[in-house]
C-alpha cells in the first residue's frame, strides 16, 4: 500500500515520530531482548531492514525515534546470534505465536468492503482488480478495509483460541500476551520456557488441535454402540473436544430454522440431512435443552448426527493462520507499536479486557486536534472512536487529526492543499 | 526393536503405580497413574501434552494425533496400552542413544547380507526417481499441487504458503528457476524482482542456504491445502505421489 502523495507520507511519518517521541509512551519491551532479531520498514522505501540486534530499552527507544519505522517487528525466536545471517543465528527456542486475521475468516462482508482504487481518479470497484484503471488507465491498488463485523468475528476466534490454550493446553494467563495487530486481527504470544523449545512438528500438532484438523469424532465419544444401532455421544460438561462437540451441535440445532443460516446449512449439509433435521428442529432443541440426546428422532440417521457433529467441529475450531504458528523463525509485529497501514496501535490487551476491547476506539493514540482537511478518493463507511465517517467519494472533508492519520495511512485520502 | 517390545509386554502386566514409577525413575517420563472416567471410557494415565507430542509423533495412526486425544488442562489422558506404548518409545530412544554413544557398531555377520540386499533396493528406487526427475509431466501432478497450479494459471491470488509449496515442488521435480518464474508471472501481483529472489532462496541459491524440500502431506493437511483423494492412497508426500504417477504413465505408454 502506498501513499497518494509525498506530502501524505511526510504527514504520516511526522505523526508517528511525534508519537514515538512522547516520553511516557512505552513500547512493550520483549523478554530476552538480547536474543531477538529485530526488523522494520521505513516510510520511504518498501524494503525490510532486518537481522538487527538490540541490547536494552535505550537502544530500542532510539530505533523508534531515529528511524521512525512504518512497521516494526521482532522474532518470536530466541537466537545465540540474532544479527547473524539466518543459517548462523543459532536457534534456541521460540514463543508459540498465533495470528488471527480477518483475511482468513470466511466473512461475507469481505467481498463488500475490500476494493480496488484508482490512485489517480478515485474510480473503484470490487475484486478482481484490473491491471489499470478502466476509466483513466491510472495506477490501481487493492485496499483491504476494516469493518466492525470482520473484527468482531476475529475477536470471537480469539476467544475460542484462548479457551483452547487455557482449558485444553493448560497454559496459564501469566504466560499469554494478547495484542491487537493494529489492522485486521489479533496476535497471541505464549512465552513459556518449557514450550518455547517445541519444534515445528509439535507446533503443527497444536495447530491441528485448535483447528480441529484431522479430528475424528469417534475418538471423542461419538460412536454407534456395539451390537445395537444406538448412538452414544459426549455431554456438554465434558472437557476437551468432547464438550465442544456436544455444545457445538446444540448451537447448530438452535440455528437450523434461522433464515440467516439457511445458506450456511445448505452449503455444509446434504439437502436430505438438512431437511431431516429442519423438520424436527423444535422437538430436538427441547430434547437437548438439559443434556444431549444423541440419536433422538428415529428418522434422523446416525450418519446425519455425525455429519452435524463434524460441522460443529468446524464451528468450534479456532480459525488461526496456521503458517504463523508453525514457523519457528517468525518475525511478528512488536507489541504497542504503530501499524503503518492504519496508524492504529498494536495495543497489548489486558487478559480480562479482551471481550470489551474496541478496535476502533482503544488503539487510537493520536489527538483529535488540529482538524485536517483531506481529499478522499473513495472509502466505505468507518468509525473512529465514537464517530462514524463516510462513505466518501472524490470529496474534501475536514476530519479530526486521528481520523486523518487513519485515512492517509490507508491510502484512500490525500492532504487537501487548503489545510 | 525386540528389547522394547519385551519391555512393553512386561509393563502391561504390572500395576499402574509400578508403570508410573518405572517411567519416572528410569526415563524421567512424568506419566501419572490415575483413574479418570470420561463417557464410557476409563483412563489409566495422564501425561503432559508437550512430552506426549514429542514421543507420539513417531506413530502415524490418526488415533495418536493430539487432536484425537482427550486433553484437559495440559494433560493427555491415556489408556494403559497407550501409556505403555509411549514408554516403549522411550526405551527405543534410550537403546539407540546407548548404541550411538558406543561409537561405530558393526552389524553381526549374518545380518550383513540382508542389509546389503535392502541397500541395493533403496539404490535402485532412488535411481528410478532421479530418472523421472528429468522430465515434467503435468498430468502426473497430485491433486493438491494441481489445484494450486490451476489457480496460478488462472491468475488467482495465492497465499504465501501455497506459493512456497508450488515453487519447492516444481523445483524438486526438475523445473528450472526460469520456468518457475515464468509461471508466476501470471499472477496479478507479480513482482519479478521479489519472485526471482524467493525462487532462488527456495532453490538454495542464496547465501549457501540449502534447497528446500517440498512440504509433506501432513504439513499440507495442517495448512488446509491437502485434497486427499483415493488416488493418493497411503503416500506421505506429493513428490512421491508425482513420481508414482509418472512411472504409471510411462508404463501405460510403453
């Protein structure tokens, strides 16, 4: 993503610099700083500067005030020689990291708010992105927009993941750090000396566990009893995937007749299975209200229940970026640093405040004053703090400073000359 | 190994507390004996999940995957035969360590002829694979790679991991860097300089880095790229599947 004009780049860089120069602002100091690799992008070039090592908080602070990174990263891994080339770094271990990104979620709104934009005339449209602007042949760019629904879905995935980490893997909250990515998702870091030494294979097993990949419901208590055709299944209160499957099926039973889920069930169940459940939905919900009654309603075959359970697995799984967690050399955004695509802070979220976190309010760190006049090529509706803006198309608007930083970083607006 | 099998048989006859004690005293394995009822099952042991993953990774059956285990507060619940199976792996590891520490151990005379036979079979197989690696047969691509390839040809945007999978696969079955680069030029976000850099990195051409192997079926499953079909049978890597298909095609044409 690029800025529309050089003045926009300087505006955003100046805002970032003023933030990093505030004496009270604290960048989260990574544990074992001397064993980490650091990397960053500057505003002027789209090149990552990497293989850096820092000794302490002072050198970390100087990096931000001197270089003013557009994006800043550190390695989830610990190395003997973090500044050496990759093959000579000497891997010691790595935090277990998870990335939940709205990009990877099957949200329907994505097609509505991700768009291409002509940086010359403001023409825009949904994907697929043309090679050049169909109107003026100007340069077009893909814009990934942030929306309330996407980020709510991402938070739901985050809550599921935290449930897996705590209740299944037994990882204590003191070892878990959660932060907003600053753009369209959340990061979770597990820093525990015992787990840090896990290799790629072990991490793959954890990924498979939280995503339900390769899960066979018969190993979780759902099977036909020997000698009869009655179905035996897990209870709501049971731990691990067993309880998740039971609770997931109950949730699905409740949604069967909801018109907003019709397309979902049609896509994921065969028409016959869907019809059989739908016809008996009211009775089933009643029967299942206190505890699961697997195999209830003789017209519904055991295979149908198993299909519904498999669907429940997909629903209960945490939708994470599998590549990030299995990569033991990953560079990941530094916590409490600004995201160059939004100007929002990759804010550390207190564990007990994950549910109440507002990604359009809490990570906004710039002041509202002075107001700034910007020319918006195009942008859909969005919110900053409590106020909604847009949609705008080829118009000049005066917005609070914090909103202007967001719009300029997103590459949809340029400073208006009358500022 | 016979010794670990024997150990396994003996442990199955011991009380659970004894198995726990032997596992801890001899191997430092924190296997805990208990009685834990879940549904219709009664579990006899539990083990920390990180120890479990490390050891159970050597079993290929889906029943050993962590996702198919009852995992609660970091403990994997196990039936006695499963727990003893884990101890058996520890015994194997220890025996192998002792052998390695001893230094150069030569197999007994009567085994040597069998080993020579096995070695020659492996050599013939390797040569066969190298022979087919000189050509590229589009029809022999396994379903997972074919799907990524098709999406690329149609100019669809691909995830970083899908690009890595395709590139490492194609380089390993004999396509040149230039051929791979020309394929990627169909992508809407194609950046020649960046693509060239990445292809060279995967091919092992930068800074003396080794050539990357293509991801295994298991890895592709984890990342949601596996499209396992009947055709895949029990193959564990797309490369092996490709070579098998190439050989079949050659035989049909012969």
